[in-house]
């Protein structure tokens, strides 16, 4: 008799639990992101629906038999599988954002390096151009001087005797008259007179009188020959025989 009563009592408790599961009125409170605390009237079905997950997923997350009888009690904690997935997704997104930021920094550093290299190249090009222009101007000056210094034995003129010869660089004095001229006493050699000047070492210079200098003006037997500083003889002053070319 006692055995029958015990079975009846157990059946009554089970039936009460089933009826309570069918009349869900409360919703489980979610805590700590992936946990739900069971409230009175909660079932696996109500918890799953409230959190947008399937009953089978909820059962698997809590070690229950899928499709089995899920008996739960108020105060019990239930694990929610969806919260773990969300955290994983957030971690993945965070990692991707960090990778993107790192790649952006690398691209920026690479672009900065390229810009610096281009600026250095442009600066070197400008310096090279300036050096080329300077060398070209110097070469032109030397060429002009050389053209007027060629020794040509076939060119002769009227001898004017021996003169004292000094040298000067017009560019150093701020003049743009070039190196084809010679300063002389204009009463002896008027402007435009073409002279053949043979130095004591045999060098022949061809110059046109285009100016008068302090020394030449006060000394009728002196000529100041225009010449680049780099070509002026170390002795500075010498003598030369002078001819006037027709």
C-alpha cells in the first residue's frame, strides 16, 4: 500500500512540473553576459525563445539530453550558448580592426618614406643642375679666353714696340665686359683697336681695346689684359711685344 502511495505522489509531482512548464509566465534574467538565472515558471523553451536560441542548443550547452525532459528550478543558473558566440564574434571583429589599423600605419609609413625619397631626389637634381650651369659658364669663359689666346704665326700687324703687361679679371671687379678686351691708354690705342700681344714666354693674345684702367691711363706703355683669375700667370706682371692688326 505504501509503495502505491509513493508512486502516486511521484506521479503527481511530475505532472505538476509538466503543467508548470506549459504555463510559462515569467522570463529568465540574463546575468554576466552568458548566464540566465531561472525564475518561477521558466522552462528551457521559454529561456530559449527569450534569448533567440534553439532548445536543442540550450540543452547541449548545459549538458542535457537533446529532446529529453528538462526539469529546472528557480534560482538555478543556465548557460546561454549565443552569448559565447557573440563574444567570439566581437573578439574577431576587434582583431580585424587592429589588423586594419596596423596595415594603415604601415601604408602611411611607406608613403612617407617614398615622399622623403622623392624630395631627396628632387633636391639632388636641383643641386646637380646648379653645378652643371656653373661649370658650363666657367667653360664658356675659358673658351672665350682661349679663342683670344691662340697663337697664329700667320697673323701679323704693325709693331708698336714693347709694353708692360698686367692682368685683371673683369668678373671679380663686377664687370660683364668679358675676357676679349684690354685696357690701354686711349691716346695711344683708341677703343676698338685690335692688338696682337706676344708675351715674353711666347704666348700670343688677341685683344680689342675696350677700356682704360688706372695704370694704363697713367702709363702709355702699359696694357691691362682681361683674363680669368684661374689663367692669370703666377708672375702677375711681364712684358710683351705689341702689334696693331689692320
